[in-house]
């Protein structure tokens, strides 16, 4: 119930303006968001790299309302990718296609994405296309496959709570397209997603094993220590070297676990969001883990 409540709040536009201008909530959100500016994100990236961790930068924003806004998002990502390259930061970028105009014009969205992926290919780096709700899955995978066939420097995200995900991973792996595996953070119709956490967890483990066996440098995105240990155990059973995959975690969550993974010789990448449009992202993070809600409550009480 708590998860559904915060996911509901993530879509409430009338709350968003107030929350994103609230000094109190901004302070709380700073645990999960690297800052509002690219300079903030680059400073965080330099510090993260110094700890032996790679990163992916996400300029927060989704569902633009005009093609001009989509072009602005594209240009922001071009600046971000160029700055990562110029500063020698070990990192790439992640984006949502609704930022690039998918709801307005698939043609324009494709053109925006192509500019960014072509730049990434020239830099020898990578673009991760994030997955949104299941209403976007087919269109997202189609554009990713098209960009990968043309440039190579692109991958995507698969959500373990969807029934369809095994077939999607098999298809992407056959095309050598890199996948980040997550559990999923949107409200989905009951005919498309596993309703219970235990079922999602079981499917996550099965998909993780499939990716380690067949995938192209998979990213196992989780803070769940059980899932991490399952990943390590499967890799050991199959003789899969730690350099053939990476773990991914969110900025600001489980730093103790992050340090342990790096110390044990595993590759780790942090998903580092920045920007002013942080409200939906913040609410989804609260929905994912009760511990995040308790963190929020403690800090509000102290105020």
C-alpha cells in the first residue's frame, strides 16, 4: 500500500511545483539527487570515481510538452556527455525517451536520440535508454534496436516485474544489446505485471541468471543483498569473471554495501540524477524502499 501511495504521488502535478520549491524537501531529496546543475553532477562524479566507482548521469525530466523542450533536453544531454568526456570522468548517460519527445513525434525523438548516440560512439562511450511504464516498452525497444544497429553505443533497461521481460532479454541478448536489469518502479495493469513481491524477486533471479549466461556486459541493478549474493553465486558456478558484468546502485543509497562490493573486486556503477525536475524521481525512490520513507520521517521530525 505504501508503495502504491508514493507511486500515485509521483504523478500528481499539482504537488510537484510546491515540493520542488520547498527548501525542506529539497534538503531531503539531496540524499538521492546530486544537485540541480551539471557542475554539481560533475563534482559528484569526480568524487565517485575517486572511490573506484563508475557512474551514469541522468538529467532529470520526463514527458516534455513541446518539441522545443525535447530539443532542449537533447542539447542538455549533449553538454553532459561532452563534459564527462572533457573532464575525464568514468561515466556515461541515461535518459528517458519522453524527454526526447516520444509522446509528440517519434520521428523527432529518433533524430534527437541519434545525435546523442552518434556523439557517444565518437567518444567511445555509451547511452542507456531508461525504461518507463509498460505503455512505452515496445517503442523504446524498437528505437534502441535501431540505434544499436546503426551506432552500437546504446543499451536499455528491462523491468523484472513485467511478464514479457524474459522474451525481451532473449531478443536483446541475441542482438548483443546491453541490458540493465531492475525490478520496476511504475504502477502497471494487473494483466502485465507480477502482483506480488515474491514473484518479482523470483523472476529477477531468473532474468539475472539469463543475462549473466547470455547477455552483453549486463548491469545488475539492485540494493537487495539477497539478489547480490545470488548474482555472485551464479557467476561463480558458471565461471563468469567479475569483469564481465557490473552491479548498479542509486546515488545516496547503501554506501556501506557499495564500499564492500568495490573492496571485493566487483565493478559498480552509480545512477546519479541531477536537475530541477526531481520530484517524480524522489517519490519513486520513496516507493521502492521503506527505509527511505523512515529516513524522510526522521529528518522531518528533527526539523
